[in-house]
C-alpha cells in the first residue's frame, strides 16, 4: 500500500498563494464590471415600478370612465322619469297631485345637475391622470433606453470574460479543496476583511505587500524557510517569501496562457 505523501508547510503556502492569485484574477474580472450589474438591477426595478404605476393609472382612468358612463345612464333615467311625470301632470285631478309631480320633476332635475357636476369632476381627474401617465411614460421610455444601453454594455463584458471567469472559478474551487478546512476558513476570513481581497502577500523590499511596516530580518528568514505559516502583525495577512511568490506566479501564468 502506497504511503500517503505528507503535506508540508511549504505545500500549504504554495497552495494558499496559488488560490490567492486565482481569486485576484477573478476580482480583476469583476472589477471591470464595476457597478454595472447593480445599475442594471436598479434600472430594471425602476422600469418595473414605472410600468406598474402606469398600469395603476390606466386602471384609475378606466374606473373613472365607467363612473362617467354610469352617471350618463342615471341622467337618461332621470330624463325619462321627468317626461313620465310631465305626462302625468296633464292628467291630474287636483293641485296636490300636480305639486307632488312637480317636486318629483324638480328632484330629477337636481339629480341630473349633480350627475353632470360629477361627470365634469371625473373628466378633470382623467385629464390630470393622463398628464401623469404622459410624464411617467416619458420617464419610462428614457429609462428603458438607458437600461438597454447598460444591458448591452454588461452583456459585452460578460461575453468577453465569462469563459475565463468560469475557468478561474473552477480552478479556485480545486485549489481551495487542496487546503484543509481550518486553513481555508482562515484564508477566507482574512480575504473578506482586508483591502483588495489580498489575504496572502509576498514580502517586497523587507515589508509585506501593500504595507509600509518593515518585517524584522529574523521573521523574514523564518518566512523564507517555509517551515511555518506567518501572519503579518500589522496587516493581518499571510506572508510568503518573494521567491515562492515568483515561482507560483509563473506557474499560474502558464496555466492560463
């Protein structure tokens, strides 16, 4: 039975730095998109909201038009009743019956006036709503056009980078599985906390990458020996020596060339 190869600290450091290089490439691809995905999402939400508003306004207009038609029917009904009462007045036998019918005619006339007043109010409301619909439609047309441009821009970037990103994501998953759970969790925690997602950095000119704090020579020597995982006390990042970093960069470049 073949003996399982022991994973050294150096192996872990190389795997960590490889993973960092891969993830940094993914970060670079996503940074090209910038805020575009969020902009597209916001525009889609706004367009949906404007469409909903127009639909609601059109429903209000339809309801008002129904109200107008109902009032017109009520007016016709009142006119019919007035004619009926006027005809009955010609056949009355006394003044009391005549006065009673006159009051009914007067009441129907008032009903007609009230209905006409309501019709005018409804028409004014419809006119106002049409103005709002028009301005909302203008805004919608403008935002739909803007959304179209942004989508095209995003689609072009996605088309250009999607294949590479998928390959990088696959490799990132492969490299992450080569690390033990504790080490990968530490890498992820540091990466989420630090600037630019750089959890593993090389020593550059005696300091950790992106830091101005000099690392003592003894610590630099320990890092170069690759016998233990060292975390920079100032930046909180995992440190690797420049030679290892250069070797792994060349390896990753060849992998994706």
